C-alpha cells in the first residue's frame, strides 16, 4: 500500500505512539529521553560557567544530574526544554539527508561514550547508557542509509512525545523537580512551567509536521 508523502509524518508519529505503549520495547526510548533531559541540565551548567558532577539514570525512566555552579534558573529550565530540543533536532537532521543522519548518529555515540567516561559514577547508570549506545549502534549497523533516516526520525518523535508527557508527572502535589525549583527561583507557580514545557513540545511537533510536509513536496 502506497502512502502519500504528506501523511508520512503522521504515520511515523503513530508508530512512535504505539511503540511507547509496548511493554519492554518502550523502556530504552524512555531512558533515552531521560538521558537527554539530564545531559541538557549538565550542558546548561557548562554553558553558564558551572560543571557536571555526575549523571544518574534509573530503570523507571527517572534521572538526576548533579551540577556545581552555573545558572540555577537555566539549568532547571533546560531539563525538559533540552529534551524537546533534542527530539526536534534528531528528527530535523535525520530528515535533511542520509549523510547527515549518519554523522549525527556517530555524534550521538560520541556523546554517550563521553558521558560514560566523564560523568557516570554507578553501575546501574553505566548499564543503561550502554543499552542506549547499543541502540544507536544497532540503528547504524543494521539499517541501510535510507532506513536509518526513518529510524532516527521515529526516535526523535519518541523523545519528543516523552518530553511532552513527562512534565505532567510534576503535577503530583509533591512540589519536587524542575518545576518546583523554578517556582522557588521565580515565584511563578509550578503549573505555569509545566504548561510552558507542554505547549513548547506541542509547538515543536507542529513545526516538525510542517517541515516534513515541505520536504515531501
């Protein structure tokens, strides 16, 4: 069955949504979103003059990036914000060209490998990051150039969907996490930050659909 190019984005989005509902199969992709969330905290610290002490990832998809120095506001903002940017970037670059998809996959391997060497301090996090490395390696090794693009596009959407839903877990009444930290720093209620992240992810998804439509013409 031939699918019109203008529907390709929505088909990939549907595939991503289905994958996230599958037991076990969805777990590595939740870990990937958690990794991008935590590394975004860390990169925000580095950009604003701080440093990364360690990165921790947990089996339930939670994570923790311990930083020293830097802008507390920017670091707290860029966890969910960074995951949105990573998901969008993966999809956009994978859509650009087969060669770009290959190069970006290699850069992901370098980033994950550097994280192991520099910031991973416990065996559980090491295991999870090694699984993520294996996932990226598998995409590179066992896919033709054409299918690598599609796999990376779906991966980007998986990260983006997770970043869309993850902030909603902050609305648990416990006043913990990035939203609560930003509320303490700015006196803007936590729910406002959750709404900002949620609609930023929605807008990113909408923009990617438009970019995908233009590239299909």
